[in-house]
C-alpha cells in the first residue's frame, strides 16, 4: 500500500495526487477541469465550513443566496473587473431549448449581482453596515487545473459588505483577514503570513487586496484566502448610494473576502508526509480510530466489547471516534488505511492490553514505534482529549518551524536567482519594485511577490531589485 | 404595515408574495425565474438543512459533491430521463472565450453523472450499499416561476444510493420517505400525506416515485419531497455493475430522493395568516423576541438591563432569542415587525412588569389580547422552553385539523367537478384510472392525482372515474 504513494521528496506533485487518490479525497470528473469531492474530502470541507461559518456569524454576518447566473452586461459594468474575469467565463447561451436574448455568465464571483441588489436594499445610513456571506459554487475557466488548488468549478464562501465610510470598510477588510489568519492557525494548524498583495496580483476591481499565504512542504507558497477593500468601485458602477445622516447622497464603501476548497489542498500540502495525509484534530473527520486486535473467537468478543465501550466513552467526551470493526481485514491493513487518511490518533486494543488495563496509542504526527505510548483505561477519555489538543499544538509548532527554517533574508536579486532552485522557501526582501520588476522576476525565477506582510520589520533598506530605499519588506516565493 | 399584506382569503397568491416581501424572505433576481434568498429566508433554510443533514447522517449517509456541469451525452443515456429533462436544460456552449466541442448541461438533477462515478467506484458487493447525499444548486428552465415553489435555479439535497438487491433499495426508498415525513411533521409541523405517485407524475427514469404531499391554507396540495426507486434503469444505461458474493456480475438497484427550498414555500403557505408568517419554533431563526417598553430614561436603563439578563438566561437554555433594542422604533412597530416574520413567542417587558416580577408573553399562534399571558421571572427560561414546545405541538395540531376538515370522501367524479371550485381540499377517491382519466381530470377540473396514500383504507370500491373495482384510494387535489 505504502508504495502507492510516491515519495514527496522525489516528486511532490505526484505525491499530492497520490495522496488525494489513496485517501479518497477526490476523483477526476468527466468534465474538463472539474473534480468530484468524495465523502472523506467533503467531510474535511464540512468541518472547515462549520468553523468558518461560526466565526462569520460571531462577527455579525448573515448568510444569503444569490443566483448562479449573472447577465453578461453586469460583468462589464466595472472595467477592471471585466478585464480580469471575461477570459475565464463559462457562458449559458441556451435555456429551455431556445437561444437566450442575453447570454448568462456562470458566476465567477458575485460582486456585480450583489451590488445590483445592494442598490435596491440600501437607501439610508440606517441600512448600513450590510454584512452578508454566501456559501456557493463558482466557475472559472482555468487552463491548468489541479484538484482542490485550481479547478473549473469550486466551492467557496464569499463575504460581501457595504459600509458608510472608508474607515469602517477598511476595518472590516482587516477583521476578516484576521478571521482567516486565526482559522488557519487555530484550526488548520497552518502559520500563514498575512499581507498586502501587489498591484499586479490584486483582485480585479479592488482598491487593495490582502491575503494569507501558507508554506507547503515543498517550500512553495499557497495563497489560502483573500480579503479585499473594494472602495467605491462597484458602488459607482452599480450606483449603490445611501442618504447619510448629514442628508447627503454617498456611495457605499465595500469589502469582499473569500476562502475555498483550495484550503483542503493547503491542508494536504502543509502537513502530509510520505505515508499520506496528516490532519489536525480540529478538522479531522475522524479524530481517533480504535483498531481491535484478536485471534480467537473468545478474544474477539472480549476485545470488541471493550472497544465499543471505549468508543462510547470517547463519543460522550465529544471526540469524533471510529471503531474499525471491519471483518476480514488485518490490523496492519487497518493501520495503513487510517494512516493514509491522516487520522490524528490511533488506539490499538488487544487481549494483552485488556489484561494490563490500557490501550496502545499511536499519534499520526509521531509515526513509528518511538511515538507509541499507553493510556490507562481509567480516565481514558480525558487523556485522549488532552492528547488531541497536544497533537493540534504540535502540528502548528512543526509547521511553524518548517516555515521559519525555509524563510530567508536576502539582499540581492542575484541571491534569489541562485538560491531559489535549490532552496525553495519564503524570501524576505526590501521591496520597492513595480510591475516591471515583478514580470522580470517571474520570467527569470518563476517566483512572485506573495505579499507585503502586515508584520513590518521597522527600519528601511534598499529594494533588492531597484535599489530604491524603502521601509517595506516583501515575501517572494514560488507559488501555486 | 398590516395593510401591506393582502388578505389570504381575498387573494392567496398575492398574500403569498406579500408575505415573502414583507418578511424579507426573498427578492426577485435580475435573471429570469431566479430569486435571491435573503438572510431571514436563508436562516430558515439553514435550520431545515441542519435537521435533515443530521437525519441523513443518522441513517448512514455521507455527503459528497459532484460537478455542476454534465456532458450533454450523459443526459441522453437513459431514455425516459432525457425525455423528461431535455426541455428544461440550461446549456453552457462557451467557456474561456471558445465554443465547447460538446455543450454542457447545468445539472437539473445528478443521477447521470453520479452513475458515471458509481460505475468506477463500485466493483464488488463489498462496496455496497453506497449511500451518498449532495447539497447543491440545480437549474430547470421553468416557464412559470414563483418564489420558493418553482424557480429556475433552486437549492436542494439529492440522495443517491446503490444496493445489491431490489429489496434493499426499496427499503431505502421507504426509509427516506419516512425521514421526510418525520421531518415535515416534527420540525415543520406539517402533517403530510405520504404515498405513491401515478405513472404520469413519477420522476423521469424512476420505476416508482413516492412523495409527501402537504396541504396549504387555500386547500391546494404542495408536493414537498420525493423518494424514487430507480430499479436498474440508470445502472443499465451507465453499466453500473458489481461482482456479487455468488461470483456473478449484477446491476445495482438504486434510489434517489430530494427536498428543496420549496419547503420554505410549504412552511409559509401551511401556517401563515393575515398578519404574515407563522414559524414553528423548531425551524424559526428567532424563537423568542424580547421587546422592551419604556418612556423615561430611568425606566430605559432598568428595563434594558433586565431584558439583557433575560436574553442571557434564554440563550443559556438553548433558545434562539433576540432582544430588539433598536432605537427610535416604537414597541408597536417592533411587535408588527416580528409578527410579520412569524417569531413564535414575543416577550414584552415594561416598568410595570418589572415591578410585578413577570414578563408579558404573546404567542404568535394565538394572536390578540386573548392569547396573552404572564410568565414569572422565576423559572422564566424553563417556562419559555415549555411554551415553545407547546406552540410546536399546537401548530401541528392546528394544521392537522385544517387538513382533516378539508379532506373529503367522495364517490363520483361529478362530485369533484361540482364541489372542488368552492371547496378546495384533498379528495379521497377509489382510484383505478390511468393516463387518460388523469388527463381528462386535469383539463376539466385542474386537479391531479397527488398520490396513492401508503395508509391504505382496507376494503375495496368502484373507481370514481372508471367504475372499475379497486382496493386503492387516491388523493385528488389542485396543486402547485
């Protein structure tokens, strides 16, 4: 079984696809660039959704649902927006057997149709702020696709808010970036870097785009969520105005922000190892699996009875637990089955363990014999909960160390050119470049400016490409 | 405000649209036949989803996600299926600026693409049963649309299962019909009638279709959920076979079943009254609203302080509670605001109530002064929880009485023709008719056979149209 997964050191891309196949996360669809999210992969997404949705509601947002189809004319109203999205649209031209008068775009994102409705719903400053979110599917006709990371159709949430002032809208933009950062750290155990995107990488129609950037285990970056300050760009295009308390008509200031099923890809590549997935307990569909071990029928009855009791105790303690009592599969087969699927903690229970009054525990993040330890039956549930919390913390710690050990401070562009191919990672550089420098960098090194981290270093230095003095540091990296 | 809602007795269709507008459940989209589900309407759908999803998981189903787009050739593989759905398809013909080689249908339902994947995933009897569900949007190009009841795009869940034998698949079909019936009764407080659809009304591609039929408050029926036994129809079209334990290759037996945002329409029309929505506590986004009443600043502080304390106590008891402390709105305005939105229980709190140590309670299902009663501060949360349970039960009881009082046993078709226009309702008739009789009935009375209830009367009688002896009774009604 283990041989079915290519070594990540040997070929990271193949390893990624192997893990998705062997852990049954997704499958290729019979439609170009689309994927099927299989139950185990979807269960991870459901856990992500539940955590994010709770965070969105805690920050005052309500969910709503807007149409899948957007009239072509809407997309063209905001000039930068149409430039960015027109080449990626899927168009419905026929409905009910007839050609449509106006083709409909399958939504690539919903700023336009939502602004159309905002114009109707928002009249007075009393209607503000308007804080909405939508869980939906979107379609972008991508040339090169890769499961979870970039697919023609994907699932996401898109927050859309309208505010009376720029200040409030900018606060909201940063608040939601913070929500994403916190979710990534606390639930996904991924220590993302939050920062501002450069002009060339910002959302089509935004004034400013902020993102969280995660480091994958090949040293590449993955943009894992974005939060945009849209200014009054869409408000002007759709005439979204309100009567302010000073009796003047004003355009609303807006934000939008989103994360997608791409996060599942981030989880795979930020934590996985040569044996397959490794899931942080907070998002794992199965947090603890119990594998019973027996030979005789007599042992079978005793072991399965105790295993069922343990399952009950763990479930009562709020643990997502699975007892693998599949017939006709060896313990070794089951160990591998759940290891590939990244279950954080495995409990083994055999006749000897019964006699000695404990279970054997094997944490996924400390593979092999060294990681194993026993847990006494007494207080078992409490110990398992503690252990899961510890695994969650250890995974964040490990990912942070990994990221930090592959973050390099360099002064010159030459260093990047020479070092990057051997040492992929986050390169922190003084940055005062523009489109031209970014283009050159991309062509020569395939790296891009991922973001200008919010966490400013202080002081100043010379831009590593232009030599201009600047107080901004950027992170440069290869990215998906 | 009340005048904004047409009397349901005067014009039920206008009343329905008025309620949707005034309760801010949905809005018209700038795309033909589509709607926007606004936050309050979406919150009802979220509560429905949560309850249904829990029931699906309890019965062993896992969620997955299949593509929005289905190759045209897939739809045509099952002959009845294509006949039923081809006229309603929205077709994507262009993607990324180019014409596609094969047009893609926007899914009207997913039997075809799911069967394509089942053929890949199912090899042995050990892979069965396969029990999947999908929460998704679907598109059907409908000629006449009405918010929630029939829209071009709608949200739904579609269960898809594959089994080794017909018996197991038929059991599953009935199990899920039972889940829907139970959900309708227990959560939506709607006493649906579960039964078999006639040949002409069954799902395109099914062997048998079962449905739950609800009675609306104008005496019309609304099909509120369906469960299909598909036999081996799709398995044959997609070659979905498995190696059985007897070492023979066999086709799987399948089911599919679904409910949609149409259920929100059912809720509105099964319970609403001249003042607006009436929501059963189980599905209400806000179960209890607290309206503080005061004039002086001094009273304001005391009343709001106590109201906040009550909110806390109710929230701790698991009640979805809202304290309406909006400034500048009168208590009367607030009463009406939440009445239109169907909040099951309103608590009023003024200085006098504070002194007397109670709150004034006003249940939505007993409007006016007669329904009001006081609840002492002590044990308030327990009393509110009890009261909400009572309202839930009363609403089901009222809906059941309403349905039963409009269910008529008749012997002749003439009776139907004469009575139906004045007395819309469920007509129980002996039924041995076929397509021809159904067609005639529809043309002459606009009524249709809603279902052959599972709950058989026993005995036999003469079909009310053909005169043939039969042991089957059907329900005939006008329907949406």
